[in-house]
C-alpha cells in the first residue's frame, strides 16, 4: 500500500512540476489603421439610353390611352 501511495505522489508531482516552471509572455503590438480610398466610376450613358428607350414606350402608352 505504501508503494502505491509513493508511486501516485511521484506521478502527480511529475504532472505538477512542469506546469510551475513555464512562463508565458504576451506582447501586444500597436495596430495601425489606415484610411481606405475607393473610387467608383458610374456609366451614365447606359442610364440615359434606358431612359430614352422607356420614353418611347411611355409615349405609345399615352397615345393608346387617349
């Protein structure tokens, strides 16, 4: 019984000892935030072409209603 107790104590000490000797350090570096520049080009010609296309349809619709 005494041998089992000694073996259990040695096993527990083997698991406990490495945990005490480690040292962890965390370094926090400053974060640099830069502005983001976005350029958006809008094709206006397509919009105007669609407007003129639908204007023709609107004119024929108003003629049908009259």
